[in-house]
């Protein structure tokens, strides 16, 4: 390699690539299942909501309850859609950012931590949408969101954001000190 | 600034810049949709406005509006379904509008009565939420005919709107709403029920006298 050649891209560890690809696979399977089992999923969710009337604040008056059920079903469906979209996107983000980290970070603990945070955070975050969706029928809209937030979105999202800031700082540093 | 304070500030900034975006995930938004009855009402109304009475009659005969009129016949003014059909056949747009106004006013009245019953039994912490849900349901029907009501009986329209506004202030999701007592919250619902009841009865009596 001559002095003017750019540095070659380095692949991140294989397990990182596997996680990224698996995230995309799950997104595709999730999207296809959503379309294939749309009616079954809606029926199950509606049945589970009707089995927990107090959780959803159902009052037994059709004109009042139908709007509550409709909103919960729309959010249930939105959760599945958002899982599909985020898992697809984050799979690519994991692969791309881990490759940048593997290329620019010097071998050592810092590189391993950045790649681990990017991979775990990036692949874990979309699962929050599945958790949210799955909990809506039994826990209600607000409780399901709170559980998904504290169990998945905040820890995994924070891990990914910290790693991305770290990587951004590192990339800036490499511009000054190649 | 000491080194510890400096590190502390940097850490606080990192946490702020991390937790805030992580907690602000996108969860979609919900826009309430029309139900079968309000959808059919709009279809019939727009057909009548376009003077397509044959289309409006078809939509009425096969739609949710007529099915709901039959299902709630016991609480509606007598002959409402037949009268609406006759008005459509006679291409009488004003009478169709009046009949449909009566129908939705009666639906809103029944919901206000139901709300009053529910609020009497509701637990204190659930009272505001229950009231809010009933208000949404009442408004979904009443707002379809508010203009028709105001043209025929402006006082009723104003009274319903004032009662509605008052109820809305009680059911807002605030600390004050949580402590609102049942009798105070029930009053605007009772007023809505009474005012709409008077409107429905007066209009039905008028219709019988005219026929």
C-alpha cells in the first residue's frame, strides 16, 4: 500500500456480522408474518384486551369502548411495524458502525467495548417494539410502554448512543491524529 | 473548577445527551377514525347535498345508520327511520337533515345519561378518565349535527357546548381532575342529557303535529 492509499476496511468479528444479519432476518420474518397473520394477530389482541377490561378502561358501552380498542389495536400494529423497520435498519447500522470501529479504533479494550455496545444496543433496541406490542393487550398502552422503555429502549438505546458518540469522537480524533 | 467537578459535568452532559434521546423513541400516533355509523352518515349527507337522493336512499337502506336506528328504536323518537326514508324519497333535503340531527342528538343524549350513571359508581381515581372517554364519544356524534342544531335552536347548541366545555375542564389529566367529586362532574353530563332530551322531544312533537 502506498502512502496516499486510504486504509483498507477491516471486518468486525464474525459474531457481530451474524447479529447484524440476524436482526435483518428477524425484521423480514416479522414483516412477512405481520402481513400473513394480520387477522389472527388482531383477533388475538382484541380478545386479550376484552379479557382485561379494567386495564384498558373499558366501560361496557360500545360507542365508548370501540375507540379505546381501536387505539390499542392501532398501537399494537404500529409496534409490529416499528419492530420490522427498526430491526431492518439497525441490522445495517450495526454492520456499518462496527466496521468503522474495527477500522479506526486501535486494537484493545476500547475497540471491543465500542463494538460490543454497538452490537448489543443496536440489535436489542428494536426488540423493545415487539415487547411493547406484545404487552399492550394485557398491560394497557401506558404500562406496556413504560415496561418496554425501562426493560429495553432506554438500556439498549443508551448503549447504542454512547457507542455512537464514542465512535464519532474516535473518528474525529483519527482525522487529527491518523 | 476542580478536576472532579469537570468530570462530573462531562458525565452529566453525556447522560443527558444519551438518556433523553433514548427515552424519546417513536411510538406512532393515533387519529380517531369514523365508525360505521358516522361514515354512513357522511355518505348520506354528502349525497343529499349533491341532490343525489336516489344514491342517498341506497346508502341509507344498506348502511349502518339504518341498522343503528333499528337497534336503538326503543329510545329514539317514533317513526324516525320511516320518516327519514320518506324524506329521502320525497327529495326533501331539509327534512333528511332534521331527522338525522334528531338521531345523533338522541345518541349523544343516551351517552350522556350513560356517563352520568357510570360516574355515579366510578372510583375517584378513574372518574376523570371515564368522563373523558364519554365526552369523546358524545362529541363524535354531536359534532356531526351541531351546525344543524344551531340553525334550528341556537340556545340548545350553546347550552350543549357550554356544558361540554365545563366537563372538559373537569376531566383534563391534571392533579385537580383526579380530585374532582362525582356530583360536580356529573352536572354537565346531566345538562347535556336534559338539553338534548328537550330538543329531541320538541322536534318529535313538532314533526307529529306537522304530519
